[in-house]
């Protein structure tokens, strides 16, 4: 071992020959926006937003619920049952093996998780799509979970808030995945019939079948800053129309400028903004 390694280890507190388990892991995170190395604890305290460039990192259901719902009000709903690997699909790996790996890495049953709770004392049901689970792809399990969220919101007489993050339909389930698009549309109509708000928060990235389905059917559309929002890829569009697209095309800010969404909200302000929106949308129901 060189003298430089000895100095580096001494400064970092690493003992040569120590077991790997004794060395702290994941102390630093490299920002995907600016490349700055951020202390993981600092990043978590900043709601997983880079303190240098304000880049919003992708986060999962547990972080969303902790950031938004009142303390001691979080009630995560059990994942609904759905058929697994209905097509016995296999590409370079078996679909069943991909599901198993995704469940091990995320700790979730599938890519959509619901929870009921309160925001500033107001009852809500929140559904969060997890991009870390097979790219947040929409399969039967996601469709069932979405419908579960709608039914729970109707039962609780509460708004349904959905955080989208997806690459689109889950190809391993073929046409059964695409069937979740009309199913979710019918579920949203059930919310409307019950007189309940449906609020969508678009996060990075939201695309494909999800963008064409429940992501753009909200009563109010909110997006996190600089999120990629698209139905299909930029290159596909440019090759089709044979034109160069603007640099900010398919971003939250572009959508806001062209009237496709209602607001772009920083994660630090999101809980307060949601509380305000819910208060407006549910004011008449509260008075009744």
C-alpha cells in the first residue's frame, strides 16, 4: 500500500484490512443535474433536492409519504392482488425474475403504492408511482393499485392525489398492460361522479402509456421543476416532423408555458400548495 493510500485512509477513518461491512456505504450522492457530490444526509434533509443546482432527485413512495402527510397519519394500503406473469414472458431474462429483482431492490410489491392520511389536517389518499421499480412501468398490478386508490378515496370521501413517474406500459404484459389505460379512465370518472378532486403531480420522468392515460386527466396538474414529460421520445418526433425541437421541449416549464399544466412547484413548497388546492376544491363539500 502506498503512502498516499495510507494518508487517504487515515483522513477518511478507514482502517486497512477492516471488513467491508465496517466501512460506511452511500455517504455521498452524485447529483445527476450538476455532478456535485452531496452528503447523503444533507440531501435527505433537503428533500432530495440538490443544494447546489436545485435538481430534484427521483424518490419513492416512502419518501413522498413522509414529506407530505402529517406525522402519525400515514396508513400505507396493502398491495392489491393481481395475476403475475400472465403471458409467461421471457426476453433476456424471465419476467418473473425481473419482478423478483425489483421487489428485492425496492422493498415494494410493484410500481404503484397507495396511502391514506392527512395534509394539514385534510384527509387525502395518495398514490405514488416508483420509477425504481422497472421504470415505473404500468402493468396489471399498477392498474389494480390505481383503482384501489380511487375506491379508497371514494370510501373516505377524500381527494385522490397521484404522483406519476413512469416510462410507460410494461411490455412484458403486452395488451394486458394497455388495458389499464381505459380501466384507469373509468376509475377517474368514478371519482368525478362522487364529486371528489383528482390531482396529478407529474414527476421526472412521466411518459408513454401513463402520460396518455391517468397522468393528463387530472382536475389540477402540478409538476416538479425540470421534469421530463412526454408521450414519445424527442428523437422520434424530430425524425417524424423533420424539425429541430426547442431545447426545453418536453419539460415542466415548456408544458406550463403552453398551458398543458397548471403550475410548476418546488418540492419544498409542494405540501403547502397541495393543502391550499385541496382546501379550495373541497370548500363546498366541507360547508355542506
